[in-house]
C-alpha cells in the first residue's frame, strides 16, 4: 500500500519538480503559485510571457504499462486540434524547448498549458449554464466525430473494463485493490451497477453513433463562464467512450438538486440544438456509472492523499445513498 505522506510535504516536493520542469519551457522568470493537489498537482505560473498552468502528472495515470508521456502528448494533440479547427475555448498547450509537448523532471511527466480565465458556477448553477454547456459539449463531440487522430495517439478507452475491471490504477492502487478497499455497505451497490452496465454496454456496442473521443470529466468545476464565453478545462480524463457518459457527468452531482429536472432539460436542449442527441434510454445508468468511477478513484486517492482520507467516510456514505436512489428509480429517457 502506498505511504500516506502529509499534503504539505508532498506539495513541497512536487513544487521542486515543477521548477525543474519549467526549465524545459520557453517561460522567462516564472513565479509559481500552488493550485491543487489531486489526480495531478498543478501550479499557476506567472511570467513576462503570460500566465500558464503547469501540471505534474501522476505516474501510471493512464493505466499500468501505458507510456504516460505519449498519453499526455495525445491529450495535447487533441487540444491543439480543437484550437486549430474550432472556436471552442480550450487550454492552449505549450511546447517545450525540445519541440515536445511534455518534459520529464524527477521521473514525473509534466505539461504546460495557457491559463483559462472565467468563473466556476458549480456552487450556484442555473439552467442557463447547463444549456450553454450542452451546446459546447455537442460541438466537442462534432469535432471528435470528424477528427483523425495522429499516429501514436493513445488515450484511455472508457469501456466496461476501464470503469469496472482492473485496467486503471488510482493513487498507486490497482482498480481491483480499490474494489477491496470499498466499505462493505457500498461494495454490493457498486457490483450491481457493474452487472447492469455489462448488459447496457453490450447492447450499445461501440459504433460511431454512440462512442467516440470524449472529455469524460466535464462537471461544472471544469467549465469556466466568462461573459458570453464558455471555457473548458481539465482534459486529463479524455479518451474514447460513450457520448452518453459525457452527458451524464455534468448531471451527476445535481441528482438531488431542487432544479434537477430543469437542469437536465436545459443540458439536453442545448446539446440537441447543435447535434442530434444519442438515445437517452440509458442516461441514468451512466450517471450511476459515474458514482462507481468516482468512488473507486476516491478510495484509491485516499491511500496517498490526507485530504481524501479525511473525507473518505462522508464521500462513501454519499455514494451509498446516491446509488440507493439510482438503483431504485426507473430509467428515465
């Protein structure tokens, strides 16, 4: 099991890594400000050349045996293509002095992105935010459907094995190990979702009308609103998956919100105004899948991150209650 080191010590060590990584980028006189320590560790970089976001990526982020540098570079290939091909506002990737998208410092893959400005609306969302997000999500899927990734492009495949099997690694713990760490009241509920989704995904298949390159983590904390602009951030989970999952993620945290029905309708309306909606029969099943994906990730991260460990019991209880509702509610197209 990974060693649980204090957050202060972890961030201090990774800050030194970030300073070394920046030496490989064309950024003069950089000043670092800590942003977050979660899946990756991020720092704001202010310099004469502008403001940037530096990411120190977790090892084995994309699964054991996957070349992390190639996987992160593929994410940045898509961001560069979105910038070149669309008017979507996404973080502009910055090449290192070597011409590569990434650098390696202290054995950790690091990447640099242009800073995205705007405000999060996750605490007080209104249906209008979801309608605008739905339209942006449709445009993202439109691009993904027509884009031909370059040779060597490698990203996660969000299929049954990735969600429920032993493909991923969270906090240095295998996905199978994370299942073993789940509290007893939660594990059978996760298992029921896994059994249900095996049939759902077999039924859906993976043809282009249901499956393609998705963001995979577009909740409202990864969307910035700046006047009329909607800016997307954190493509770290992007990979090949179900269009429905990308629609489920922004709805997931608001299942019990007083305006849930209006939020749901607004998201789907905004999407449908730009692109034909996929069959929504299994949308709620993918919302439940998000519960499982989040829970496995959280319990793994709790083994190495003290902030996650302190919040583990509350989070697992929330997921238990959420799945109790999801598994007892008829599917709503």
